[in-house]
């Protein structure tokens, strides 16, 4: 995959910038980066705090047309794994994926991902993948409970452009692996889902969660192919959740 790259000094949202492109412009694979977002957002109503020109704020426009609509959670899995692939060279141990696709270092949030998929019949037509990754920011002023950056972990400045290139390379490799598996007649989830589940935050032991009925302790059993989180509480009752139906108590 050859990505056309655009850098903006400032924009409201890199995801929104890609969405506003014409249909013809969106036929190509693209990456847009910015030094500052005036309306950067996470999932739902969450905002993303980022000091100007200190972090990686970018969006990928990709066309994973080999993936069926019912398998679209594969995009979340491959993106999260690709970012961990790249970050592992800088950080090493302690990285995990907090369901569905936040990147954590121990109990602190390092990276957020926002994915918008568009369908064409029973297949994916395109994916716009927004990423906010804390790189060189040393102080966080918002009320976000647990942010962390690479420089806080390693004590060293990181070249943002170099890291971006490594993430794009890792994402391209992950997508190509999915295509190869399909061409060989294999289910794309076999290896991808296995790796994703092995990387999950709170993969072992009982931890605290909350849902519409209150707080409870549970162990994480798995994330299913459609993105459903499956927990088992202390009464051995399985609890199944779609995104935003349960919160991690950290």
C-alpha cells in the first residue's frame, strides 16, 4: 500500500478532514497528520488533550475491501496490534489493548483510536482510522484520569515522523496478512483474534467493572469476532457487552 501523506499545521479533526474529501480523492489510500486539532475527539463525547506539535495526531484512510461487513472489528484489532508492533521497539514491556482499542502502558492510557467504517454491500468500502498517541508531552492538564506519554515512560524524546512511518508500515503488514489469509482460504480472524486476545488489558485475574446495574468484579474471558466483550463474574455468570455498555474501573 502506498499512502499519500498530507501534513496540516492545524485542523479541527483529521478524521473529519478525510471525510470531507471528494469521492474521487477518497479512492486513494491516505494519511493526514496535524500538529494540533481544535476539535480532536475520542469515542462518544470524549475529547483528546494534546499539546501542539508534541504528539502524533493522524488519520489513515484505507480500503480493506477484503473484509466483510460482519467482520469489521478486524480493522480495530489490526490497528491496535500494528501500533503495539511499532511501539514495542520504543517501550518494550507493559503494553496492552484496553477493549476495544485503546493502547495502555500498565494502567495508563497511551493512545486512543477512533474508527469510522463505510460499507459497500456486504464488504467494507473504506475505513477512516483516527489515532491520538502521546509522544513528547510531559504534562497533562485535563481531567483525563490516567494519561501517559512515551517520554514519561522512557525519559527520551521520540522522532514523531519516524514513529509514524513505523506505524504505517506495521498497519500495511497487518492488512496484507489478512489479505493473504483470505487468498489462502483461511478465516482472517484465526491469527488476528488470537493475537488480539493475548494482548488484552486485564487478561488475567478478577478486576472491577461497572454497568447499568452497578459495579461488580469479573475476569475477562475473551473478545468475540464481532467485538463483544465477554466477562465472567464471581458467580461464574457470563456477562456480554457491546461497546459503551460496560466501564473499566481503574
